[in-house]
């Protein structure tokens, strides 16, 4: 189990790096073309696809062999990315708490909660599709 958690943390760092790069590209390329809100929404979609691709490529290496292990990996990834998104937003970019919370509220145009659900479920989805359990 320790090896599974260590590998999940390593892949979590890879996902975090990919999401940061995707966010930089979104801000530089997409924001000026479609506006900030729409760019953030598209960022959730492309970020979710990116997460699924990374999960597809790495979940077998992580060693996921059951639904419970897939859920554990998803929780690790979710915790890491929540900390990254909230930490960067609040303390690096000085975004107010109200705007951060709005990003997670679909009633107010925020799609980030859906992206986090994809992140949580990605190891399970990949595990099932690849027949790992």
C-alpha cells in the first residue's frame, strides 16, 4: 500500500505540473480570445481530458488493482489538486475567497467542482476500462 501511495503522489505531481502548464497556456492564449470566465470553463474541460489521459497512461504503473485502491489514488490526487488550485488562487494570485468558491459553484458558472469529480473518479474509470479490477 505504501508503494501505491508513493506512486500516486508522484503522478499527482505530474498532474499538478500539467495543470499549471495548461493554466498558463489558457491564460495566455484562450483568455484574450473568449474572455476569462469562458476560458476558465474550457480550462476545466481540457484539464479533465488531460487528467484522463495521464490516468490512462499511469494508473497501471501506480499499481491500482481494486476499486478501493482506485478510490484511494483519486482521493490523493483530489487533495493535491485542491490544495494547488486553492493555494495558487488565494496566496499566489490573491484571489478573494468569494471568487474561489464561485469557481466550484455550477449555479454561478463555475465548473471546477465537475473537474474535481473527474479527477477523483479518473483512477476508477481507467481501472475499469483497462480491466485492472
